[in-house]
C-alpha cells in the first residue's frame, strides 16, 4: 500500500493511494486513527483494516483534487546518516566510515512532497541530498539485523536539504540540516510488500531537469537493516520515526565551483517503486515569528 496524508476541502486526513485517487480512511474505516503516527502505532490490525477499505469503491478522492502533505507532519524522531555511499565519500575527500555517522534533523524541518524549500536569509550555501528514507512502524529496542524488516512500516523519499556553511560550523551537523522546510518527505509511505528488496532501488536527483545524482540503494555502505540494529541498540525507536539513509555522489558542494541552489530552482528526486518529490526554492520569508 501507499499510505498518504492529504488535505481536501479544508480537512486533513490519511488514506491509501490507488490508481489516481486516494481512499479516504475517515470515510471507509472511521474506527481507524485519523493521523499517520497514531495509525502506524495501531499496528497490523490497522493495516489490515486499511487494506479492506481499498477493496471497496467508496471514499475515493482524485489525486488532482487534493493536496498531498508530508506523510508524517511531526515525526517523533527524524534521523539521518552521513557519508553512506562510497562515491559521496570520495567527492568529499573524507575517509570511508567504519561506523555509521548518525545525526538529527529537527522535526520542524519537515515539508511536504510539493512544498517550497526556503533559501535561508543566513546563508547562500544551499544544497540538496536525494535519499531513501524508511519509517519505523513498531516501538522497538535491541533489534538484530535479521529482524529489522519486522519494525519498518514502509519507505519514502527524503531530500536531506543542507546549509553547508552552517553544517560545518559545529562538530555536529544538526544546525545545518534543520532549517525550516529543509526536510521534504513523501510523496507517501510505501509498505514493504510493494518495495521488495529496499537495497535494489534506483535513485535520481534533478535540478531544473539536469540530473545531478544517479545511484542505487545497493551501494549503501550501511544498509537499512544495519541502521535499525545500530540505532535500536542505543535508544527506543518509536512508530513514525523517520530514518534517512544517506545520499550518493553529485551534491552541489562537491562541484567546482559549487552549484548552490538559488530561488526558482526546482529539485526533483525520484526513487524506483516509490515516486517523486518536487520542491521549488523560494526566498525565506522575512518576518519574525513569535507565538
């Protein structure tokens, strides 16, 4: 299944994408939670009810008539890993890591699959990173690699947007990875039964139609299941947690000179069996937000 969050006629809900429409679960399975994290936390029973809802013809809304939102508006944890493709390691001039390099993206950076990306007032060093992400579906701890597939609810696309000068100013990367709008995700969560092997997916990133990144998830240094094992050794993973699995070579920072994103640029990321994100860069709003 493709699990989506959407807004239609002023109401935001969750549903299942089928063909060119969404089955609105509020209409077809009203006993289910109305928000994605709660839905995932409800477990296998909720997924089974959603599958039954798709079998009917009721509650369908055309994709063209609604707005796709970030599948998870506020994940309990938004984690990512650096230097996880050999070609990206090479273009940075760094050594291949012997242990996964995890960092946090603040949950407030999340944006939808077609929402704008802000060019910050504080920097012009704005970069893209096309990545496969996975979503935790079950509260878990100490998950061995061979059972990691049991706790993954599905897969989505992540643009790990990065403000490079802020990223390099501190020993940790959180500030440079967490500006508002710098975590576009989506367009939906694809359940594992539709993905098959998550380590055999083609990934491409385009800027204004120019292909900048092209790789396959088989080139991950630390694969999805190894990442679950490492993270769950340290802390409990909660339903709705997003883990972004790293970007391949081709980022703007590695070009000579760097081809930073500017206002008007359109970044499109495509991953096989999932779909695409397409986000336009706009100037960060100038107002101060308080309260």
